[in-house]
């Protein structure tokens, strides 16, 4: 299995959107891949969250992670 590498841009976006590397890895490894723009892929995974978002301070029961990757 190939390792997942993160660019500086993706690491910044994860911080801004409240996602972790572990959540991204789980999403990519276990999700259904779909085609995205420019020859990339995307997937989606829903995690239990039950907390306030670090982005907008609203309470969410679930957190959906939708990584786009090559």
C-alpha cells in the first residue's frame, strides 16, 4: 500500500477546515473513489463528531471529510 503524502497546501486546508491527517487517511483508504477535475479523485467519509466546529463554533453531530487527491 502506497503512503499518503500531504502537500503544504493540503495541510493548511486541513487546519482551516478542522480535519486531521488520520481522518483523511481513513477516508482515502476506505471510501469509494470518484473522478474529480484535472484527473484527480475524490471520496467522502462521515465521522461521529458531537462537538462544536473549530471553524464556525456550531455544534455538529457528524463531520464529513471529502478529500481530493491524485
